[in-house]
C-alpha cells in the first residue's frame, strides 16, 4: 500500500532524480522481499529461477543486484559499462511519457567505469556465493574511444570471470555511430575480434548481442548468420527505438523510446529473427525486451520465440510488484492452456496476430 503512495510521489519528481532516489532506497534495504512463483528453466546451460529479468540501464553501476533479486527477478543485467567512467549527455536526458506508458532517454552511457564496477561485482560475488540471481554484464565503448572494438574486447576480458552472460551493446541510439556495428562489414570485424578474445580466455560465459529494433531485415539476416557462424550464444531483442508512435508532448525529444509503444516493434524483430533461425536450421537463445508490462505481453514474447524476457519501463509505471504479477498471470495462462513446459510453446506463433489470438482464445492443440 505504502509503495503505491511512494510511487505517486516519485512520479512528481524529475525522472533522473527519482531514479537515483530509488537506487539509494533499495540499496539501503528499504524494500520488502516479494515472494514470487518459481518457473525454473535452463537457458544457455544456466539455471534461472524464472524467465523475467531486469533490463540494462536500471542498475547501470551494479549497486543493487541482490535487492533486484528480492523483487523477484530471475536475473539482472547491469550496465552499460564502459572502460572509463563517463558523465553521459547533459541533463535533462530522461523523459516520462505517462499517457503512452513510455520513456525517452538519451543518457549516453553514464556510468562509473570498469574498475569501480568490477570491484563492486567482485564483492557481490564474494558476499553472495549462494545467491540464485543470475547476472548479465552489459558492455559498450566510451563515446570518444579511438578503438571501439578494443573497448569491447577489454571489457570481455575483464568481466568474463564475473558474469553469467555478457551482453554486447551495439544498439544504444545515444552514443553517436554505435549502431553502425549493425552493418555487415563492421559487425563481422567486431565478431571476429570478440571470437579472438574468447579464444584467449580459459573460461568465457555466453555472449549475446543486444540489437536495435530499427534494424533492417537484411542487416538482421547478416547479424544472425555471423552470430551463428561464430558460435556466439544469442541475441537480446531489443534496445530502445528512435521511432515515435506516441502522443506525449515529449515525443520530439531525441533519444531512445522504451515501454509499451516499443512492444510491437521489438516483437516483430523477434519473430523475424526466429524465422531466419528456423530457415537456417539453427537455434540460438533470445532474450526478448521491449514493452513487457503484464502476463499477456510476456506470454506473447514466449509464443513469438523468447527464451527469456526482460523489462525496465513497466517497473517505473507499475512498481516493484511487477514481476510477481507477471509470474502469477503467466501461471494462470499455463493452467488455462495446459502447458507442461514453457519450452513447448516457445515460438509457436508465426505472427504477432497469431500470438494475440492464442492469448485471447487459449491454445487449441492440433490433433
Ligand atoms: C532510462 C533508460 C536507460 C537505459 N539504459 C540502457 C543501457 O545503458 N544499456 C542498454 O543496453 N539498454 C539501456 N536501456 C534499454 C533497456 O535495457 C531496454 O532494452 C529497453 O528499455 C526496452 O525495454 P522496456 O520497454 O521494458 O523498457 C535503457 C532504458 C531506459 C528506459
């Protein structure tokens, strides 16, 4: 009850100040432990308590990993982390669009940098040896780096030991030219260097590429072909969009749009990615991100091919019980549709309309 009051207060404060306040509050343990349904699953050979994770950007500096677990998340992706600390773009750089249940941000990788964050994660690992939360570490280059590929490989080298998976962010719209890594030649060069770095390490966790929802089908095909060819583990679909299908007065602000208006865009890319993978007879893991806000939207992502799901913006609007609510609603769908194993329905829908129909009418099993 007091959380809903607290959330109302937060919505009146400037978004970045509110965010920093929330980080401070939860870091100091002022958060109830929320009991959630367990949906254990294994993806990329990693055991997750449930498929719902916190997307990158919320805990940029790895300050609240255990507290995120208390909220019920099965995994958390910290970052984006760069080699050197970075201020990011001038403020204001985060805008709430409540009538669209969306956010526009143009943060520009503001973070504490490799050295400090690595120490924090090391301490977290030391103190929480038996914690079940899985940790993704999301990495990217400094804005003015003269060799961006070298930044990625250095960060892989430094974080490989501490991550359950590494996310290579090539899709933030707020670092100039970063999205050029989606083009064939640049992507190939990046993947070849990443592969070389992996080969130097004794142990490397799964590596996933976080892509843009604004990617063209041609680019997507090439990205998938190279990812599969070099045996990387998967994709995160997707980051924020530069498109604007929103009503808010802030729609002209530059930056990446997240939340409900991103749901269909990112799900279409997810469907296309699964189709391309089926066509080449390959399977890699996909974490689906973008506009997930309830059990229905989470179920649609699974039907369209998600192995795991992440969210960020809906937590800003719905509060800390979001994971519990999604898992409860997913469980109701599981019972209604007689699903023994979520894996059985993954990728069952070939279009977003088909997925909506299943969610509305239930799963009619073909005999
Ligand atoms: C304020 C804010 C900051 C973000 N920062 C990052 C980031 O540093 N790195 C990243 O890969 N994604 C970042 N994202 C994108 C999210 O991880 C996610 O991909 C996107 O918001 C879509 O999910 P959602 O609709 O559930 O929010 C950020 C999103 C928001 C709203």
